[in-house]
C-alpha cells in the first residue's frame, strides 16, 4: 500500500503532464529580446533631455561632523590648534547648555511627581476615613483623586520624554542629559 505523500506526488505529476507546459516555456513562440543599455545610450538620452539630467545631479554634500553648527554659532573649520581650541570651547558650551536644559526639565517633571505624591497621600487618607465611617461616600472622590494623580505622573513622564527626544534630534550626547 503506497504512502499518502507518494500518492499525492504521483497525482500532481499526472495533473501537470495533462496540462502541459506553461505559456512562458513554450518553444514555438520566439522570446522577446531584453533591452540592454550602455553608457553611450545614457549619454544620448541625457543630451536629448537636459531637464532630466539636471534633476538627477546629486545634492551638495553636507559638511563633515566637525564643521556642523549647533544652530547658535558659526561653523568652525578644522585645521590649526586655535581652531581645535575653539571647537572644544563650543562643544563645552553645548554641554553646559544641555545639562542646564536637562536640569530644568527634571525640575518641571519633579513638580508633577510631587503633585502626584500629594494626591496619592490624599487617596490613602480618604480610604482610611471611609473605612472607619463605612458609608462609602468617598468612593467618587477617591476615584477622581486617583485619576488626577495618574495624569500628573503621565505629564511628568511626557515632559522628560519630550526633552530627551529634542536633545536626541539636536545631537546632544546622552551623557549630557543624564
């Protein structure tokens, strides 16, 4: 008794033999030649289509990293020791800027964290008083306080995330914003 996969393979072979070769493989039809382009063809095309060749020119290359600006100061051309000193000075001022910005962002986030901690303390206090009174009337107030605390924590996280993204896009080094 033949195995099932052998039976299916045999059936598939018979089916393919009955259908015949695919239209792409038929030998009686000539194949259309595939065009090939040479440099001479491209030069002729560029001569007849000046607008197309103008658009295909590469853009000006961006300056190397040592000469890029940070948006506040002019670029420094590398070369002499004086230029390297100015570049180090610019880098140090950028570092001071980003460290100061990081501290300000952390302070803004800290205010929201403190607000959340205060609200959570109020939640704990209200729950304890509602357990003693057993009335359950404080439940809507507790839910509102919990929601406000959660929103304050989310706002603190958003402040820090937005700052980190801004610093990353500006090219600040990670150590500067820690």
